[in-house]
């Protein structure tokens, strides 16, 4: 495994969704034809060997239907939840676990020489940062101020030092990469 990478889109004021749970265009860059944004999308897909996310982030991805056929990452997904589905979901990429440590251990075994990428949600991210489980952070800062919603870091309640690695001004977002100081 290359490391654990937090990779998420945020508004300029630090929100990852509206109060109602919508993305308010935070991921428009992901579907852009802009060459710099496309380069970032291609890169993150190439370096991701497994994905870890929370149940709420999974619910947003699958639109509450259990169907994630349009999800572009063809890698194992480890969904952290206290209540795994009673019956298996149709997509064999989806695996349900009950805690972040199990998710990371299982994802690391699957990732090979690529990253375990944490794709949300906010509570899972904060738990992993508190436990020093995230090695690098890539944020895609969308050009929007939401003013309210789900904040990525508002209840982190711990200091996390970051060292800038790179910044790329894309056509639809500012892509910033940091190494977590340990």
C-alpha cells in the first residue's frame, strides 16, 4: 500500500454538502472536459487501489438504491457502518465493515502498491485524522461559498499539521495536496 489518502471536494468555506445533503456543484470539476481537471480525475483513479467511505457517503453515491454501477472506481470499496445491509448488495466491489481500523486493514490488503483513498464522510475523516490514520490529503476546492452545511473539519478538535505538496489550478476547482505531519 502506498498510503492512506483523504480525497474530497469542499467549498471554499469548508463544507462538503449543503444542509440538505446536496453537493451544490462541488463535484462539477470531476465531470469537466477541462484538461487540468481531467488530469486530476485520471490520476486519482489510477493511484487508488481501494476506497474507504462511511455509510452516509455510500448512500449519497448510490442514491439510496444500492446501485453504484456508475461509480467509476473499479476497486474494492469498504463502507463503514454500524448497520450493514441484511442482504448482499449487487455490486461485488461493496464490502461493509463496522469500524475504521477494519476498513483500513482490509483496504490495505486490496490496494497493492496504490493508495487506500478515503472518500468520506466527514465523521469518518475526523475519526481517522484524530487517530493519525491518514497520510496525505487532497482537497478539491470548488469555487463556491455554501455558508452552511456539513463541514469537513468543524469538530475535529485536534491539531493536524500539514505540509503542502502541490497546488493545481484546474478549470473547475483548485486541487491542493498535503502530506500529514506525523
